C-alpha cells in the first residue's frame, strides 16, 4: 500500500493543528502517495482545530483512513468522521 502514515497523539488545540498540517505538507513533498492513514489518540479539544486538520487531509489525499486504537473523544470524533474509512481496534 502506497500511503503516508501519521500519528496524532494528544489534545487537539489551535497551534498544534498548524504544526501537524505543516508536518503533513513537508512529508507529502517527499512522497507521491495519494492515500493517508492517521493513527488518532486524543482526549479531544478544540473543534475548529479538528475540523481544520480533517479538511486539510481530505484536500491533500484521495483516500483517508483514520485508525482509532483507543481514546478518541470530543473533537477527535469530528476529525475521525472526516475519513473515508474508520478502523477501530478491539479496545
């Protein structure tokens, strides 16, 4: 599978959203992947930050998978529903 893989582990906050978006932008410059997998672990946070990250990933990739291995609260849910595919672990 030719995909970029990212981990977001922490609260969704303004400022952190821009850092993550910049990270994705730099990674995509070195990659030709059109798919993205995001491992998401978050207690939640700012819904605007979550929305901004989700929309950015939708615009940059033709397919977005969000993997939820555990904690994904509040604004994390908003980010998760931006995915084309949600993957949950048993826990």
